[in-house]
C-alpha cells in the first residue's frame, strides 16, 4: 500500500520532468492532484489544470507506466448537469521523461522554461 510521502515523491518526480516550479510559473498550471500506487491503481499519476491555450484543453494528466514511460492526456473537461463531459482529448503514449516539455509546448503553445 502506498504511503503519503511516496505519493508526493512520485508526483514531484513527474513535475520535475516537466521543469518543476519554473514549469508552474511559466505555464500558469495550478490545482495539482496526484495519486500513487495502491492495490487498485498500479500507475501513479499527476493531474493539473491549464490556462487557456491553442489546443483548447484545460486539463493535463500524466501517468507513469510500468515501462518507465509516460502516458500524457490533454483534454477539456466541463460539467453539464453535474456530469463531467470530456472533449478535445489528445492522448500520447510511450513518452519519455525528457520529451515531456517539448510535447507540452507542441500541444499547448506554452514554453516550459526561459
């Protein structure tokens, strides 16, 4: 079973692959949410809200896969009659950590560093 510090460590690792605090400042991403490894969830993930961008997506979810690569999902989520509706979904699989910033920039148009 996962403990709280492990969840934070896994989320921090994913965020640091993107550029850490500089990434958050440069892109305006906020409302970070993370999940670690549990009995029902073997793949830790990090999710964040994004500001308005060229791809018209407002969420980013990065999942660490057992192959030590990431599955990256960009999507627009809104509530309709209190039910989540997802549109503009773009999913990229088998993404290496060093490729995360370039992928983020190509989809959203936001630079991840100076």
